[in-house]
C-alpha cells in the first residue's frame, strides 16, 4: 500500500472516531435533555430552575473552552479529547445518582437541584475540552476547499446524536432507576468512546493546514495570542455574534419544547415523554437532512448556509408560536431544526476559513465558548414561556430575522467563501470600515 493510501486510510479512521465522539456527546446531552422536563416536574423542581441546571455548566464551558483549545496546541488534540470524554462520563454518572435519589425522595427538591447543578458543572469544566480539540483536529487535516463539507458532516454527528438520544432514553427508564436510567447508560457509552479514542485515534499525522498560506501585507492580522479579545478580532467577531444569537435561539426553543408539549397535551409528565421524544427526533432528522443531504446536494458554502439557516429557523419558530396542537408544534420544531442544521455549520466553517492554520485552535475555542455560553440565557426564555406561552418563539423569530439582515449586510459574513487565506485577509480588512454594522 502506498504512503498516500495509508494516510487516506488513517484519516478516514480518525474522522470516524471524531464522528463517534461528537455523536456520543450529543446523544447523551440530548437524551438527558429529553427527560429533564419530566424529571423536574416529577421531583417538584420549578420549570425555570430545571432549565437553569445547564446554566452553570454552560458558563464554565464558555470560560474553559478557549483554555482547553490553547492547551490542545501544546499537549495535542487527542489528550484533550480524552479529558473531555472523561469529564462527560463522570458528570453524567453523578447526575444519574442525584436524580435517582431525588426520584426516590431521599432528599428535598432544592437539594436535588443544587447537587444536579454541581454535577452537571463538571461537564462544563472538563467536558468542554473535547469539542474544540475535535474541531481543531479536523481543521488540521482538511484542505480549505474541503473544510465546509467536513464541518457539516461532523455537525451531522451531533444531529445523529440528537436523533438517537431521545429515542434511546425511554428504553433505559427502568423500574429501579426510573428516569435516571438514561444517564447511567450515556455515561457507559462515554467510557466506551474513551477506550476507542485511546486505542484508535492517531496523533502523528502532520496537519494538512501546515502548508496553508497565511495572511500577509498591511491587511494581515496577528495570531490569536493569550489575552487577545476574540470578540474584537475583525476576522471572527461577526461569526461569534451571529453564532451566539443563533445558538441561543436553538437552545431556548429546545429547552422550552418539553414544557410546551406537556402543557399542550395536558397529561402527566411521564405520559408525555413519548411525544417529546418523537418531536425531538423529528427535529433531529430535519437537521440531518440539512447537514448530510441538502448542503452537499446544493454545494452550499458558509454564506448561503447562514442566510438560509436563519430564515428557515425563523419560519419554524412562528409555526410553533401559534401552533394549535401537538402536531403543529412538532412540524414547526422540525422546520426550525432544518434551519439550525444549515446555520450552525455555516458559522462554524466560516470562522475556521477566516483564520490561518496557527489560529485554528483559537477559533475552535471561541466557537465552543459561544456554543456553551448561550445556554445561560435559556432559563429567561422558560420564564417568558411561563408568562406568555407564545412569546419566546416570537422573540426567537425576531432575533433570527435580525440575523438574516446581519448576514446580508455585514461585510465579512457577506464575503466569506472557500477562498484562499490571503483573499480572506482582504475580506476581513473590510470589517475595519464596517463597525457600525454590528
């Protein structure tokens, strides 16, 4: 076998493992999210506090992701992926024990809430290491013209996990552990993925981006050094603003969905679990349709993905806001998920394409940070839902419509493509004269 064929085989195996890491994480998180409304109402934790369980973890995720991304430059991508999976496994196991104790009424609801909050926080602190390391590993080993498709395919792993997670979760709601059962199962899956990564992921392949041209000339920008403000970096700031608001809308809609379905059906939380599972699975399938089918079929780049994504997601939120019954809620959620399936790989790939090889870890850390930080805002949307049922979805639609206008008018988002790095440095330079467009 030639050296080139061997490298191709190694890259295929590595991508399959990265795909598995992303899918397992999404499977566990979404599976837990699908049972969380029923857990909260069965234990007696208020809805907004149930949503807030993710908030401390999300805040720690946002703070620690850039740090772990920098460490992956020093220690390598593989050790940080293992650290992230380990954090996920330990956090999910502790969450399962806490929930099990609460369901058996071994402690008061508020004690369950606090312990659940702290156990979940471990995922934000250590589990956050895997995401930027995975993204940076992929960026290291793909050429620029391949990166949008590769990022979309990897994003599809999250989509696959969000399909399988809610479908598997009810299977592990067993007599002894009850609604805590899925968390024990997902912790075991993370342990299996740690073994696969340790045995099968190669760290010796030289990055494909090593020979990538770096921005030069008067419009070039320095590397993302420690202490630099990524939010002020004109190459990344537009993607971070766009991504934060889009991710906030998706998280708010997902965390509100379970409560909305329980209230629409007017049944006990445990009886509504199957309907919540079906709606979340429909949304995840729609996201996969975008990431694995339509993006490739129409050869969509980051610019088109961001525009179509927020437009379709806004339409879906309007449908959910004024849905008369469960079926309309599920359809609207699926339409929204289709839009998010476009938008999220759009801003992720756009951010990666807008920086050179040296800054891939920094860009990955920044994207991972906003993907965590947005969860902090979700409890406010749940409180808004408790006050006016349709309000959070209308607010989502307005934010997404504003992001469509932003994507159409903002210079960097308007020009991003699969061009060479030197061309994209020139594009980034346009942002210096467009600061009022934010």
